[in-house]
């Protein structure tokens, strides 16, 4: 009876290690995709905001004024 667990212990620990590794890899991929999408969303909103800001800002009026006087 004491010899029975020793036979199966390495297999159980190996499967646990494999599961932990797969879980870590899975979470790493999920985090990687999440941060990449977050970065894309932030960059996209920043571009939209800057374009929106330029359309309303004094730079636009200055460029129009400069082109009229040139």
C-alpha cells in the first residue's frame, strides 16, 4: 500500500507542472493581447483627440490667418 502512491506521484506532479505552465502561458498571451489592444485603443483615441483639438484650436486659426496673409 505504501508503494502505490510513489508510483503515481511523479506523474501527478508532472501534470500539475504542465498545467501551471500552460496556465501561465495562457494568461501571458491574454495579458499581451489585452495590453496590445489597450495600447491601440489609447493611441487611436489620442489621434482622434489631437485631430479634434487641432480642428478647434488656435493652430487652425493661425494656419488660416497665415494662408490668407501669405
